C-alpha cells in the first residue's frame, strides 16, 4: 500500500487511530495537502487514540499546539504561516528531542530544516466538491523506522 483511498471523515480518523496506535516517541509525521484536505481531521484521530481529551484544533495561528496529557506528548504544528521558512520562533530541535509524536502540517516550507527521517502523508481530494470526503492518501516513508511504521499502519487496512 503506497496509497489509500479514504471516503469519509470516520475513515480519516481511523487512519489517524492506526498512526497513533503504532507511533513511538520521536516519530515525525509530515502532512501535506490543500486547505480542507483532512490534515487536522487525521490529527484528531491520532489524539483520540493517545488519550487526549481536549479538542484538537488547527494550529494555523499559534503554529504549535502541545498536547501533553495523553499516553505520550503530541506536538501538532502548522507551518503555513512560515512561508519564509523562518523557524526562529520555534525550538524545533527541542520538540524533536522530546519523547513524543511531532505532526507537521505544511512541511514544505521548512523541509530543509527537518531530519531526513520521517513519514510523509500527502492527502489529495478526489473531486472538487467542497463537501466531498473522498481523498487519496499517499505515503512516503523516509528512513528504516518509517518503513516499519508504515507496515504497521497498513495492517489496520488489510
């Protein structure tokens, strides 16, 4: 499975659940896709399975939202407003050093500053209807841990 078709918000959250259940501390998940593609919906599924009870919201204006109350910390980041790639306002090495899961939306703006060890999901709409939930999720594992992680995620969809 290099890609997966998603047909509902529930399936997107199921993918998030599979990612959350198989994630380990220091994992880095990159989420690419247009506005409204489902990146935050996916992250909600991750948070739920990690035992995070408070609402997960897009971190567009805060850049980073920290959720420390779950089985492990979840750091949800949105780099959309960092088109210039200026990471000076974020201590990225500190987040990556923590024993938690880092989820980054819009990683293309800072990709050169990230470790070369991550799992990237690219979410694309299958049609142009705004209320459509049909998506294709393409997976790109970089590094040995992430190839293993993807194999574990796949088991939820066999």
